[in-house]
């Protein structure tokens, strides 16, 4: 008589961060297909560039109001990190990101918290 044991199989992954792990602020992405058929994306952070100089009036009480700002104020997109991946990985990562975004929206709605600024519902 054959044994009717059911075998439980599992794979356990131990999660670790590399010693050179860094967390990057990201609010945009730029990229596209590579000539070799992969997907490249540069994760960017868009922010206002700092002025070259800011001058303040000195008063008897100390630092007074700002009197002058020199330098062009402009938006800068700084590439934080670039990645190249297969089409399958890009689709899988895209689906994962969409699912996490939907879970976060649902959690915020359940807590009756507004969406963060700049987010579309």
C-alpha cells in the first residue's frame, strides 16, 4: 500500500541589506528600452535647486530679514540610481509596485487619512 503522506516543501529566504545599502528619495523615473532588448530606468529626485547666495540685513538684535537672493531658481532632476532589467522583471516589478500602491491607498482610506501631497487618487 502506498503511503499517503503529503510532503510540505518550502523555500526560506533570509533577507539582508548589503553593507553599502542606501535608501534614495525618488519622485520620478526616466528611461526606456535598451538596444539589447532590456528595460533601463533611472530613478530621479526632482527638487528646486538652491540659490547661489542669500543676503540678510544685520540689525542690532542680530540677523534681520532677507534682502537679496542671487542665482537662477530652477528645478533640477537628479538621477539617484539607474537599473537595467529584463522585460519580465520590469513587468513583475511594475505589478508589485501597483499592488503596494493600492494597498497603501486602502490603508490610508481606512484610517481616513488624506493622500500625501502630489498624489493622485
